[in-house]
């Protein structure tokens, strides 16, 4: 991105965001307005990347890399309606537990979770620049190492390339395959593939180099109508050139050919959707959907900060073509899921401060996970206050912080008139999403007093 284009885009973004947060009528429909109230993309209330999705016994599970750049654990989001999500961290892997003599310094990244022919769930995950494999009877775990405490693919398996981003594929006959690989310094990506034995932890035959044109990382295999579509990411996720590509083969090992030289999913400046990639494809009924991460807005961010969020859109397949995906902020309707998140009551939010006009208090009450309140980062304390419009019984409310791994320290106060305040319960230390705020009893105003100035995506009231 050139300085001129970056500056122009940032100014456009600033003006649009200020108008939206000030309550101005949106200039475009929700599909094109990233700041529209009730927008369904981003799907998850937090910063995450590299999603893998499982649907099991009526519940959705999305495993993610925790941004920025992973952590000591993975993130797991769970939902029964595909809209209201609860965050946790699986017991395995951890950076400490998945460590070998050849491990590198990278954190826990890029999970792939599939159900094998044995009914169990298998996770292939990047830890320390190596690929590890775990197994569980349920997607939520408990998980355990499945390969005797050693990586399935060591960091030095193919010197000069990055042994990350493993993705398992189960063919129609139940046969499992594993795809993985990336390059170094955002160039020279290679894709490797191997057939897996029934134990899901052993290679059955030789490893193939199946690298298609325009490949860097994040392979994901899709089979439809007897054709094998090897989809992957190309470009640099920290820039605006990251995108999803695809190639077609007649076997799981190809050879793979690009039907046309254009991306499946790419940056759309007009919609302010930047660097979509590292995706998963899932099917509901006869419809396909693509789950992917994209840059959190505003972009570019200060310094070298990289924060991404997870979105979902429709994927259409026509014969031997994957049709270009139209990325949206509204998100698709998916059969059997809720059309929107559970609605909270309308409240007026104010705060002690805002980092800038893009992060005003009202952004934590618009039912849009692309926006949120952020106080003055230099403040030792801050507060976020809700005016419910009239005094009445206030039940348990819910807080969705931007950083789900940050421990928040805060107290809760309530007031009938906004002048005399009463503290509700003891000070709270909490982490995760959503964080439950105790019922305030009879009140019109509820105030949260924080240590520091955490980012809050949404604060909702029953």
C-alpha cells in the first residue's frame, strides 16, 4: 500500500466512522457499510484469525488463532444459534506442552479440526513453527496429544519453508489427507500433501509437493461433484494484498491448475474489506459458505499492530468454477441459524473519555463487532456509563471486550438520577466473552469503573 493510497483510505474511513457514530443516516446499505448498526460481520466479538469450524450435536464450534499473532493457547468460540458466541480456551495445545527440541519461537496458530472415520475429533495445529496433532471425543475437549509428545511435522522437515497451517481433509470414502506449508518472509510458499493412515497420526506413503500457482499459505481442500478444489491464501496478511485463490485437480494430489488468473476473495476498498484470507469452507444443506479473517477496522492501524476479525460469506460453485465471493458486512442467511444476535434494549452510552472519534462510547452499543469504545490509553482509570432512559429493574448485563484474553478489573455502580451512586457488589476481575455484569436492582444509570481503559466492543442489557 502506498502512502498516498493509505492516507486517502484512512481519511475516508475516519469520515464514515464519525458520521456513523454520531447517529447520521448511513450512506449505504448494511452490505456496504462497515459501521451500520446490527451488521453481522464480523461474526465473532473479538480479534482472531485462521478459523476452523465444526458443527456437532446442534452446536457450532469455531477454533481460532488469538490475535495479535497467537498466544499460549488457542481460542474457541461456541454457539447454538451461530450468532451469540461464548469464548473459552481448549486445554490443549499450549505453547509449553507442544514443544520439542526443534521447535521455533512462534505461538499457537492455525487450528484445523475434523471428525475422523472413528468418530473422534482430530486437531492439526501449528505450535513453535511445527505441526502437532491432538485428539478428543468432543470438539470442546478435553484434548490430548495424539503423537507421543512429538510434532507430526518438525520445523526442519523441509528446510527453507515454513511448516505451518496444516489442514485435514476427509474424502468421501473416509480417507484422510493432510495439507500444509508456507514460505518465509512472505515469499516462496510451498504446499505439501500426504495421505494419512487410519490412526490419523502416521503418513501413508510419500509426501507430495502440490503447490499451485499463487500459493503462499493456508490450504483448504474442497471436493464438489468429483472435483478437488485446492483453495489457499496468497499475499501478505499485514498488507492489503492478502487474498484467497483456488486451483482444480482430479485427485487429492492434483496436479492442480488455475482455471483463471483472478482471486476468489480479495480486498474490496469500496466496501472497506481489507485482506481477507486463511479460510475454511463449510456446507449447510446444499449451500456452501466461506469463513475467513480480514483486517479489523480502522486499517492501517498505528505502528505495526495487526488485528484481524472473523467473517462469513456465501460461496457459490458452478461446475469446475468457484465463483468470486462478494464480501459483505451484513453476512449471509444460513438455514437453521438465527438471523441476528439476541437483541438488547436500547441504552445511551457515555464514557469518561475516548481515544479518538472512531472509538466513542456509542460504538459499544450499536450491535456491530467492527466498532467499540476505547478510552484514553494513558488514563489510569476510566468509566463507561449506560442510561436506560427511566428508573426500573436492571437485570444482568453482558460485556464483550475487544481483547478476550485481557483480565478486566472494574466495579459496578448504579444510580436513579446520575448524581448519587451506589456500588453493586465487590470489585470484579474477569476475562473472556461475554462477561456477566451483576443485576443492578432498581436504577436508571449503570456505570462501570475500570482500571485502565480497556476496549469494549459491546455492552448489552436485557
